[in-house]
C-alpha cells in the first residue's frame, strides 16, 4: 500500500508540474542557446540585407487626372445641355480606366503583350553574354531587345490563340531572319518583308534587325493575361471625397517604360471620354435629322390647306379672342412636341420609373389637359372661325416645330464640333527618383526578427519534446530524493571518447584511468565526496553494509559512479570492495587494470572460490571483483545461493560492499541483486533519462520489494537552466 501511495503521489505531482509554466527554465533555455539564436539572427539579417542589395529595384510613376461634371460644349444652350448633365462617379471612372477597353488599347498600342529576350539558361545564362548597349544608344522600350551586339524591334507579331504564350525562336539564316517553333521553321524572309507561316496564321514583321550571336525568344502573351498583369501593377484612387481628382500610379523596374505606360493610359482614357461625349451628341443629331423631313412635310401640307380654304371662303379674319386662343394653342403644341423629342432621348437612357422620365410624363399630362380646355373653347366659336383657327394652328405649330428642330440641329452640330470631354490631365506621368521596393533596411530588420523568432521557436520546440531530466528539482518534485548531482567531467569525457575510438578501430583496450585518483580535484569527484557524506548517514538505518548501484537504462554512467565512489570511500579509510554484477556487459575491470578471466560468474557457477576472484587495486583499502566470463544464463546465476554467501562473506570482511548491476528496465538482474542490498541508489543521466522513465524504474523495483533510497543525477551540464546547481558553487579553481 505504501508503494502504491508513493506512486500515486508522484503521479499527482507530475500532473501538477505539467500544468505550470516555468519562466525561469524558459529563460535559461534561451540563455543556454544564446549563441545559436544570435548566430541565426545575424545570418538572417545578412541574408535579408543581401536580398535587399541584390533584388531588382522597383520604381513608381504617378499621374493626376480630373474628372469634371459632364456639361455641354457650348455655353448658352442650357435646355439642350440639360440632357447631358449627369453627376460622374469617381468609382465608375476608376473602373473604366481599369477596364479591358482602356488597358487593352494601351497594350496593343505599346505592344506590351510581345516579349523579346535572348534564349539563355536561368542564372548562369548571363555568363559570357554580350555586354549591355551603351547608354547613348536608343533602346526599344517594348517589343524589342538590344545589347552591344543585338538590336531587334518587332513591328507586328501575331499568332493564333492556341499558340499565345508559347515561345518562338528568332535566328539568322543566310543573313536573313528566320522564325522557328518547336524546332521547325515557321518561315523566313528578308528584312522589310513580313515572315508568314504557310497558312498565314503566324505573322512576324521586324522593324530593326541587327543579329548578334544569341537566338531570341518571342512570346505573344494572351491579351487577358497581359491586361491582368498590367492591372495588378496599376493603382488608382480618388484624392479627397467627391473631388473628381484621381491619382494613378504604376510600378516597374524600368523607369522610362512605366512612365510611357502611365502616359498611354491617361491619353487613352481621355480620348475615350471625348469619344463618348461626342457619340451622345451624334445620336441626338441623327434623331433630329430623321424628324426634320416629316415635320417639313406636315408644315407644307398645313400651309396648302390654309391657302385652299381661304381661296374657297374668300377672306376670313380672326377676332382678337380667337387670335389669343390660337397663340396659346400653338405654344402648347410646341411644348408638347419638344417634350416628345426629350422623351425619345430620355427613353434611351432611363426606364419609365426614373424621376426624370416621370417628371416629363407629368409635364406632358398638364399640357394635354390645357390643350383640351382650349379645344373646348374652340368648339363654341362659329364654324368658319373654327376651321380657320384649326388650319392656322396647324400651320403655326408645324412652323414652330420645324424652326425649333432646325435650331437644335445647329446647336448639336456646334456641340459635336466643340466636345472636349469631362476629363483633364493635370499632371503627366513622372517617375519618382528613388526606388519604392525593396525596402532594404526594413527587409533586413524583418529578416533578423524572423530569424530570431524562428531560432527561439526551434529551441523551445526542441525543449518541449526533450523530456530528459535537467535539474535535481525535477526528481525531487516527484518525491525522489537526489543524493548527488555529479557534474560532467571533461577529463572523463575525453577518456571515454578515446576508449570509444579504440573500440571502433578494434584496438587493444587499455585501462581506463580512475578519475578519483588521476584528477581528484575534478568537480565530479567532489560531488562523489559529497555523496560519500550523505551515504554515511543514509546507511546507518540499513540492515547490512551492501550498496547496490543501478540505473533505468544503459549508458547512464553507473559503472563510473560505482568505481569512483568506491575509490573515494577507500580514500576516506573505509575498506571497500566493488562487485561488478553486470554479468552481461560489465566492464569495470578496465578501471582497475585487473583481468576478467575469473570473476563473479565463475564463482556463481562453482568454478572458483571467493579468494580466487578477489582482486586488489592500486587504491588502498579498495578491492574489486570483476564480472568474469559472460554466462548464457546471468539471471539464473544471480539467483544462486552462492551470491548471498559471497555477499555475506564480503560484508563480514569489508566496511562496504558496492555492487554494480545492469539497468532495471533492460533486464531483471538488478531486482535480484537488490534483494541482498541494504541500500540501493538509482543513477540517472542528465538530458537522457526522463522523469517518467525513472518513475517506471522505481515502480519496477517496488514491485520486486526493492527500496531505492534515492537517485544520483550524473553528467550534469553547466546550463542557465540549472545555474543554482553544483557549478554555481565551484570552489578551488579561483584565486580566492
């Protein structure tokens, strides 16, 4: 029950620790890896700065336009101009500029959809290429290429839609240009004559032809792709609310090219605006021209009828009252006819629900009502007066309409001739002197920040996945007593590396120097002395003088701990014997220089007696028993009663029996040996063993009724995360 309670307690403590964020440990991780973080940051800064210096600079050209309210071109014709007066929306005008109608014309005008470049390999292709042309020589901005050897311009290049975006090759054959596609000749012709394919679907016309040593690649981009590409580089915005002032800007790597493009966009937009205004006047003019013959015919017919009636009726004079009615009626008819003309034009623009259209209908209804009232008055006149009035009315109304139409036709013709559009170019395109991209300083700073954040993220991510024990506190927080934290020894590490190198080279293994005797001032040895003191009090409660050293996994340094701890204890005057109970891979005999021909396995198998396997060492008071020959059944041998007899014999002769065993998570040998030990310690390695691993090892021992008094954290590294550890109190190397 006690064991289960201990395990449960350790699990609760582990769960509580998992929910906490140890800011001190996070800071320590950053300090430990500061050189990695600094190096990555500096490298990212250098790369960012190099990109900023080597990247192609991008320039910006801008222009300013003003879109005015639409007005007629001739002052004084307010009635007619009223039809053309309409508030212009800046958003609508921006969309017009960005339309395929405008940008497509610009692309066709400048031949921006035709690419001409030398046929070179990427990156390394420019090596050995001809030098650029001199500054004073003219260079084609579009549809052409020039260097010190080549000067080619394209006047026309058209291909079928299916071949748009495909690469053609232009070379010289027999001194004249030849066009190829996929290795097959499309056509050839002397300069001045267009090159055409056999079916006439491909046409190439050259302006300039000075061929160098490099073939040229010709590509006609699809118009939609060219428009989208141009549109992505063009920005338009209204300056202020409802001002009609629009700022246009375009970016690119070639100053003269982007200035030319922006000017072309401004001019194309201006011309389409003028054409649109002129087209409106033209439509009105066509309508009036169609109406004039009909009105003139009606006028002539009315005049003939009036003359005929007067001849038949001799002289008929109108009274003043009848004359007044006639004048009013003629005026109403003239206005109705004018409304009819307006309605025909408004109907072409708006629906009948539009306010302008509804106003016109209301005006027409009022006039028709007034006309009906006058007609009722006319019915009360004498028959002769009525007839004369009707005939005169027809004449004067048609005459009024005819004259009015003639005047408006003249007005429209003047307006058409004087149309200037509603767009004005305020500022022509101009390229800003400095490059807008790349922002060298900003890119370098951002790269450095990204480098720093990336390296910090990797460090923290790596630490998050690394569950190795790094501080004694991690074990103690699990309820595991830590008897010693042994710093990693540079001298021992060097010795181990040499031993490993000899094993790889299959050289004869030499004796491994015992650190406690060769470098007694080493911090690791000092930590073992501290452990010696702790053990003295810990073993007072033990039932015998046997101490077992084990570990959760191989390679944690338990043999190193056992050998040097035995030496340290012997140096203190205790009579110590070390037993290498790792019958499988024990190698402690290399620390003491003795042979391994006769050892523990030989004794357990009954081949030798205890006095035959007991070896003296170079350290006074320290004896050693090697593992012996590797047996086929080490666990069964360790379960022999002879092991207990040997331990009892040694306990009676020595102050301490120190037994080194295999790792508990690998084999069960430690659990067998632990039955004979009064005290047991578990060696864990810094950064290798996890708390969970140690917990499982302790559970495994507990299940076999072996109590582990505590743990030894071996190979502690000097990190900021454990700055309050043994290293912080290093003593003896300073001059103090």
